[in-house]
C-alpha cells in the first residue's frame, strides 16, 4: 500500500482499479452522492464473499471509538486486507471531544498496519486542523473530496452518467433539472435513474420530459413565491400560495421558509454590494452557490427598501398568526395585498 494524496471520486476509481490501496482514507465533505459513491468504492476493496470476515463498519454515534480500534489490531482472515470503516468521527471537528481513544488512534496513524485499511467517513464541511489526530491524518491518509460540486462540473457529470446509458439530455432539459433540484448535485444524481428509464427507448430527454419527471422542490416554489411578492404580482403570489396549501403545506411553515428566503436576498445584497463574489458570498453564508446565484439575479432587479419593507411586514404577519390575532391561512394573503398597495 502506498500514496498520500488528495483525490476526487474519479481519481479514487482509477487508483483502486490500478490496485493502489492506501492504509488510511478520509472521505471529507457533505455532498451526499459523493460520500455514498466513495463508501461503495472503498467497501469493494474487500471482495464481497470475504466481507463478512474482513469488513467491519462502526457508527461512533452508537459505539465507542475504542471498539473500532480493536478491529484495527486484528489480521485479515483468509484475505489480503481487513477494512474498518468508521462514520461520524466527530472528534475530527471543532465540536468533537478528544479522549484516550483518540490518542490511541493518533498513535496508530504513526505506523498503520499494512494489511488493514482504515476508512473515516467525515461528512463535515471542515476538520479542525489544530488537532493532533487531524495533523496525523494529513501525513498518512488519502483524502477523498466529497465537497460541493460546482455548476459546470455537475452538468458535465450528469451528462456523462446519462450518456453512459445512451441517453442525451438537451441543454434546456439540463437547465430545468438544475432549477428543479436547486443545483443540489445529490438530488440531480438521484433523478438520473428515473430519467434514464424514461428515455430508454427514445434515447433523448427534453425540458418537457424533465418537468414531467422531476418535481419542483419546496424551496424552488418558495423562491417563485417570493419573486411574485416583490414584483407585487398579487395574482401569481396568491395562486402559488394556494397551490402550496393544496399540497398540505402548513401556513406557518411556509411563512418561516419565506422569511428565510427574504433573509437570503438581504444577505446576498449586502455581501455583493461590499464587493464579494457570488462564490465568496455563498461560502460566508454557508449556502449552496446556486441559491446565491438565483438570489443575486433577483436582487439586481429590486430596491433594497422594498426588500426590507417586505421582510419586516412578513415577520409582523408571522407574529400575528402565532398570537392568533390573524387567521393562519388568510395571514399571508393579507400580507400580499397590503404589500402590493
């Protein structure tokens, strides 16, 4: 086993196919599709018929790190490698606490066993680089990047996944998919099997096909609703609101989501007006870059005073709904009518 590196999923695939196996892997990031893909590939280091004897998986929210460390000392049973996969290693983050078991892991990393593969599933945005155990990992482990996928790469990856099955998604269809999933790469990956199956005979997918197959996410509908409110388009705003109520969404939950969207618009306007790029603003706000992109597109068409007024009015409406002085269903409609005056 050899190599200390930072790899993406494609590079991990090539390395494993070439038989290059590291003693320690850290899968870091919060993109669910990438975390799952890395887990699946790393698990296959152990042949399926040997996994019952040579593969162990531990969730540190359920068992202690010490239990997992005991596995590291065991030799493989009739195989080349033993693999220990650990999820929820909170001790790698600023919020996690170190203890004797963490010290034992740090010592293990100084000379990891050649016949054991240790995999840490660190689905966190950041690790605490000040900790000894993190420093030790950076010296010996291969880090697998499971962080956010940007728009260009997401479009490319989804196109390749569909083409591998002989399916072409036209550009307008890709735009609809991106919009319907709010740029959530994991949601896009989850939609691929449905799209692939639908287009199996024709080999092509259009924007209309995607609209039919991929439902709008609630946040997408809420964004449309906010846009209608700020344009003072009463008919569309009330129509969208009533559609959401018909889908059994609770009025107070909708109000809360609307407030969140208004806050995002105000925050994006603040950051961009101070010279931040959209990417930098997304990082500061810890939100998906696509949401910032949409918000900035909306903010550019609006007056700050209107956004401020709408937000304050919405907060007051929510308070009145919670006190019971305004009907929960009618409260938002009254807000729309009052703001549109």
